[in-house]
């Protein structure tokens, strides 16, 4: 999902990229219910639009980097 945040006054702004829960699940190879659980437990930040949840790619990347195990 791309949201265009550009306005006529500022043409240099970039669109915001947001991921659906299903996108996050597919990208991380976990179930959507697991993604919802991570969001509900505060492990993965999300933006709520009514009943829809979206995750910023940078928040997903940060979550992955902070949870790397050796």
C-alpha cells in the first residue's frame, strides 16, 4: 500500500510505504495470527486505520534486527 503524502507545496516528500498484516506474515513466513499477536504484545509497532493494521517496513526491519539469534 502506497500513501502519497506529497502536497502541492512540497514535491520533495516521498510516499509512505505501509505493509498489511498479510504482507508481514508472507515476508516473515509466519501466520497472520502470529503477526497480530506480536502487534498486540507491543513487539511490533503498527498503525491502526479503523480496524485495519499496517506496519512500516522500517519497524519490521528493526524488529528483525533486534531479534536475531545466533
